[in-house]
């Protein structure tokens, strides 16, 4: 079917091939001009894939009438995968374990490699332990390597062991900014019978802000770790054909309004119309003057406005940015030619014809300086209204520093951070921050001593152009010294507040505030002692730090008083549009970006000193509490077993109500000393001060399984009087931790466990260990009223049955209290599972459930006891 649509074209006197999906559409009686660009990219990918998988032709056909087929799934396989170190480590640990298993079964472990290019950027581990000093960066790096040596050794081994894997060492930048400035290609090529095939660059990443690349015309979004592993190993993912919301931009940003203000306004507006799970696509006359850096700031915030992605189509701004960031000239020309030829170049004349599910107009000229907070990124607050947020109650805190005694009131800032790829990727914003700092220093302003300040840009290019513009010394003088290149304060790696502030807060209920140029400000996220956190542009972070408080109207109140005793206002510090444009023109060019990225793979002295054996399989250290060979493949045989159709004598591990999230299920954050994970670490001679976080220990299944279902706020109905990860071990009716109960069931050879749940089981951010941990606890099936889509998929990929109560049924209506013994019999042909629940007194409750195998791949995953075993059997000749 599709070979007839494989066409040739010439670019720069070279011959290329491409799949002509516009002609395919025309043969379906459709007009290309009516389709959103995101749907066009999905079509091209499916048309291309249909050559190898003819079964996808029907899937492609459903896209023709995409806006009436949202109850159908679309198949998608990204061409690249991005990993950050927290979520990337367990993915590579699984690949290493797969190699071990292949070797154990007599095969060649080197056959296990990613099928598509994978980039792992180490950016989530650096913490702001030192700040406000010239040596802060060096100090933080030193401590970072000390705390993460085992993880980094493993990643360095993986770099040389796996094909198609590139590891970018620590302290180079943030995953999404590096992707935007360096990795993204926009159009990819692969050689096919001697001629290069051209197709759109698409990507998935194990971080929700992978959406940032949509600002460059690259379709991509964040996925959970297991889904990323599937993509790495060449598997298609399936998701409902999305609604596409068009955002029509008009006008231009007024003086004083920034891309951050626009991004926060867009986030607020889109939250009002509910774009959760939908594609958002930007178009309109306002695009013409909106730079890729501005677009990327908006696209980065897609998780905050709830969309799968926020896409900007390819146009001249795309090519200009690629040229600025030093991409090869021939690659830029190829993108230009291909996008025009294959209907992916933004055509303003088609705006009226293009169909969207719904359209939202936004006039850029109406954007006002704003912040967002105090707890949600969608809660927009104009600068003029911010002070009023802190007048409801009057509390005070006395902080004594070496030079001053401060009597702080509500709104006092404990933390001011220029951080996160969201805004540090934008040269206009960063240079504006530097220019504000320069004028502030000239006026004699200083940041109060109780404010912890930090600068953590998303790439070295930022500090390079700030230095070249002569602005770094002024940021340094205000305490915004470089602390690291990575996701610091934005993900909670903010370190401690100033010691004097911590001491003052020890016996007080005073609420300190924070301001950062990031994308998330959930309560307690950036620092446990910071209650109200506001998102703001980098120059506003500098301004608020100078004021020392958020309880101020920066549009009319003075930031402070200069050396001449006169009040200094924000308008006195803010540069003109001409000043900003000149700073960009004089200090940023392609040579700067090329210099910044030329040694990105080289690492630093700490990285180079890591001793790693050049072996195809990993030498596991059995004493390590960070990296361990997982047991998912322990019982795997070379031959695929018969699919398990029947389970008997299963016991209930936990019984939950509605809205149990992956935050409840998955190990995350702080490891308590009395928790099963804490007890395990202490038994292995790790002191509480060295526990680190669950995130840093994701490569050790022994820690992670003990943290599964161990959230201190989870409510198991089997133990109604005790909150947290507890359950009843039914043979003795003893209350114990969920982990200890699971181990007891394994010891007494119980055949398996069941989880009962209500609606939306597994909702929230998808996390790989929410499924992996449940698998290792011995759970064979989860029976719920409904499932979150990605978590349902993850359960299947780990070989755990997702069974859904039929409409009108739930545990309460059926009289299930969790004490029963369960037998389950599958009827795959009918997509049902018959369940028999037997109570202790012999009463039997029979009911049917829906077997949630939703995609063609689900049966294959399940019958192989998970994706890892399936891939091994597919890839090797065992």
C-alpha cells in the first residue's frame, strides 16, 4: 500500500526519499490544508511504518476523520528517546539485567541495545548546597559526585557498553535545554537502499517537560519510565486520538512584558478550557515575531496547562534559531526543503481552513507582567495584585545575621532562584536579568542577607553569553553566583535556606516565601520551609530578591534605596527593548553555541576519574545500595510459556478507594528511618543522613520495592485506623507493613496477591516503579473501577493483570471486604475475567470483570510475563 507513496526529491544536489502523506490524503478525498500540523506528523509516521507493519493501515485510516475518532487509539513510535538520570538509571539497569539474562541462557548479550537513538543527560542530581560565593559551583560539583558515585559509575559503564546510547556527563546543562540547543534535528534521515529517507524528528522523554522541544517544531512529550523503555526497544505505544486545541496568537508583546508573562498567561487560559490529554497547537499572525526561545518557554509549560504537547509549526523563526545555535547549514536547508515539500511548513494562508477541535484566541498586546502562585503554576497573579496576597494575616519573624537584625513580615523571601530550562533557555530573559542586576549594582542596591540566591542555567551557553556581555559580575555581586548546570530549585534540589533563617524558623510557624524562574511551585516542592512559592521571569526574580519580599507592588513601590538615599523603582532598572536587542546582537552568535557544545561529551575531572571496566555486562556490586540487578527476569526461560489463564487462592494485599495516584503507589521523596526502606539501608550500614532520596536510589529494586505503597498518606481500607503503608496479613490477621506482608505471603508460598481499588487507579504523573514495585510485591492482578491510561499500560508491560469492575459494580456493592480468597479465570477472546471470591465462612461471590488488554501489544506483553522477557525472546536466537 505505502510503497507507491515513497517519493524522491533533491536538496542541495543530493537525492532523498520521503513518504508523501499529502498525496495519500488526497486519495482519501481529503484536503491537507484542513489538518493540524500535529495530526499531519502522526499521519506521516503511520504511513511510513505501514511499509513494515501492514496491520497499521487501519490505524492510519482512522486519522482521516481524527476529530470524530477520539475513542480510537493511534499507534506512535518516537524516533528518539530522552532520559534524565533519575528516571534513566532504572531503564538502563533493566537493559543491563536483560544482557545478563541473555548470557545466562547461552546467548550473546550484546544483542540487547536501544533500537533508536537514546540520550541520557545527567541533570537531576546536583543540589544547591553552596550558594552566593565564587566557589559555589565547584563545591556543589564536588558534593554531587561524592553523593552519586555509584550511579555515575554505572552510567559511565552504560555509555561504552550500549550502542545507540549517548550519556551527557553531569554539569553540562538541563535535558530539555540541551535538546533544544543541540540535540534536536527537526528532520531526521536514515539510509534506505543507498538513499537517505527524510522524516520528522519526534521524541519522547522521561520528564514531563520534554514538551519544550515543540517550540522548535519537534513533536514530543513526556512518558513514564516503562513506556520510555518500550520506545527504546522499538515498540509502538498507543494512545487515544487526541483532540487538538488551536491557540490563535495575534499582536506583539508590549514593552515590559516577557515570554514568561506570556507563558503564565497561556497556562492560566488553557487551564480554564481543560486541555488535559489534548494536543495544543499555536498559529496565527502573532507567530511571526515570536522567537523559538519564546515559543520554547510556552511549550515547556504544557504539563502545567495540562496538555500532552504545545506545538509550534516549522517556519522562518525555526530556521533562524537553528542557524543561531550552530546547526549545520546543509541540515537547515534540508529542513527548509522537506518541510515545504511535505506540508509541514507553517502556511498562514491556511489558517482559516485548518480545523481544530476548538480555538482559543490570545492577543499578545494584552499580556501584562505577572507571576503565578502561590501553589499552582496556573494561578496567574498580575504584579499589581501580588502585595494583596500577603495582607490577610500579620505575623513576624526576627532573623539575626552577622550584620543586621531583620523583622520579617508575611511575604519575606527565603529563596530566590534563577533556575530551570523553562526560562534560562531564553537569551532575552537572561540578558534582561543581567541588565537589571547591572543597574541595581550601579544604584547601590543589595539583596538582604536572609535571602538565599542562586543561578542554575540550563546550559553553558547562558553563562558564556552573560560573561561576554559583561553581566556576570553584577549577578555575582547580588549573590546570583553560578551554583550548577542542572534542575536545582525547580525540582526541590534547593539545599537548605540561610542558617540564620533556619534557626529563626525552628520555633516559629512563620511562613517564608520563595520566587523562582521555574515551572512548578506545588506546596513544599522547592523547599520544606517555603510555603508560598511564585513563578516569575528571571529579571523579576532579581527584582524580588532585591526587595526581599513578595508583599510589594513592583509597578509603583520602590525596591529599595540607592547610595544617594533616593528610592529605586523597577522602571529605573528595566532595560529598553533596544538595550535587550543590542545585547543579543552583540553577544550571541552561532560561534558561541558551537564553543559551548564542542566538548559536551568530554565530562570534567570528576567524571574522568571514575573507574569503569569496558565490559559488555555490568559487574554488579552486591554491597551497593544504589545499583542492583533487578529480579524481574529471575524465572524467565528461553521458551515462551503458555499464557496463564487461571489463578487460584490469591490473597488481597490492599483495598483502596478512589483516586489512588502514582504518588501514593510509587516510592518518592524522603526515606523515613522507620520505613522498610530505611530499615534496609541501616541494615546495610547506611546512616540516616546518607539515605538520600528514593529518586536517587531508583536503580536498586530492594530499596524501591520496600517503598512501594509506603506513602505516609496512603489509606488502605484493610487498616482503617492506621494511615500509611500498612495492611493485614490474613493467615494470622496481623497488622504489618505492606512490604512485610508481601514477604510473608511469599514465604508461605501463597500463589499471588490482588489489589482492589476504586476509580482512577494510578492517576497522576506516570512512574515506572508504581508498576514495577507492585510486580515485585507479588501482585498478579489489580481489580479497579477504572484505570489511568498510562498506568494501566505499565501494569500490563510488567505482566500484571488490569481488571476492571463492570459498570455498576465495585468492591462495596459486591460485598468484598478484602478478607476473601480470589480465583481468577481469563477469557481473552471475550476480553473478560471471571472472578470467584470466597469468604472465610465459605460464602462465594462470583462476578465478571473487563480484561483491560486495550492494544494489540498487550497480549504479547502479558503472555511473556512482561516487556523485558518479550524483547529478549524477540531479539535473540535462544
